[in-house]
């Protein structure tokens, strides 16, 4: 099996500098369509804390980015964001939805990257220890197992990405997709189809979920926040933010990703 085992900055520095704006715009379009589907499902309000990041940096003349963060009665924190310098080979895009504690459906995680090759990640982020709660695994992860194996077997252009950060590896579920791939149009279309299918299934889970008992909700919300903050704080790709924008602004951007300066209340 092919495998990528490099830091993000190493992949970028060892690749030719090329303008990847066309791929970046395609990736933005993919996430925008998925975001629209999610917005049609939930009542969402933009958190004012993210408005300062409508546009930062100097894009399109240099590195830049945007962060939109939302919350609502059923969604704790949704982030739609990008960071990078597409004219010089790099862009990192995210769409993540962290549900409120009223149901315990896994959270939705999606990321796309161009460096200048393509890369994508998607996962159903667990809210329990899967080896402890076998019923949770059976409900949400066992049905995805065959498709996960089939994708690995049937698409040799896609190279499994192994993070050099053990913490990040520990955060992947057994059915996470995390691959680099050549930027051929067929590959981008395949990623778009896979993400559509994952969002379809995730929205079905939300529709079919049973309510979490009131007495469990505070603990679930605390666990969710700890997971979200740790993922944001420990993301190895934060080094690219520091390279582009410095430590101070990168720290503010990371806090925006987990909601450290949120204004609107969390759902109960």
C-alpha cells in the first residue's frame, strides 16, 4: 500500500511552486455546496466572534484566509474556513460540524488541502470510546467498514496519509479517509462524490437519533469541547499559519476554530 509520511510543510517545501487557484476554487465550491445542505437542515447563526476573520491576510496578492463560525439550537459549533496562498501552491479548507449534546451522533469532519497535490480527510468524529461502547461502534462505524476497505482497494491513485503526529493519528476513527492524490479532475470528482455520500449518511443519522437524557448532556458537551480544542490546538498544519501570519494571529485563528472567543451561548 502506498503511504505518505511527511509533515505538511515538508510536502510543500519539496514540491514545485505552482498556481493552484483553479483547484482551490473547485474545493471551495465542493465545501460551499455541502455547507448549503447543512444550512438547510439546521437553524444556524453566525457567531460575531468570527466576523473579524471575514478576510485576513493579503489574498489574492499573498497569503490569506477566511473563517466563518456558526452555532444554533442543535449545533454547538460549525466552522467553514480556508487558509493559504493558492498562487504559491498551498491552500487548506475546512468544514466541520460539532453537534450539540441533545443527540450523540458523531460530529462531521471534512478537510481539503492542495500542496500542490490534492489531499482530503473526512471522518465521523466519535463522542465515545469505541472500544468501550460496542453498540455505538455497531450503529455508526460498522456499516461504513466495507466501503472504507473498498475505497482503499479500488483507487490506487490515492495514497494513504499517515500523520507524523501521534495525537492526530489517535484522533482518527476506523473509517476515516485521509489520502493524498494527483489533482486530476476524475480524482477531484471522486472526492466530491464521497463527501456527498458521507454527508447524506450523517444527515440520516441526525434524523434518526434518539435524544440524550438531560442528566448526560453537560458531560457530553464538556467532552465535545475538549476534543474540539485539542484537535485545533495540536493540528500540525498550524505551522503554516505561523509561517504566513505569525504566532499572534495564528493563535487567534486557532481559537476561532474551537470557539475560544465565542459570543453566542452553547446549545443545551
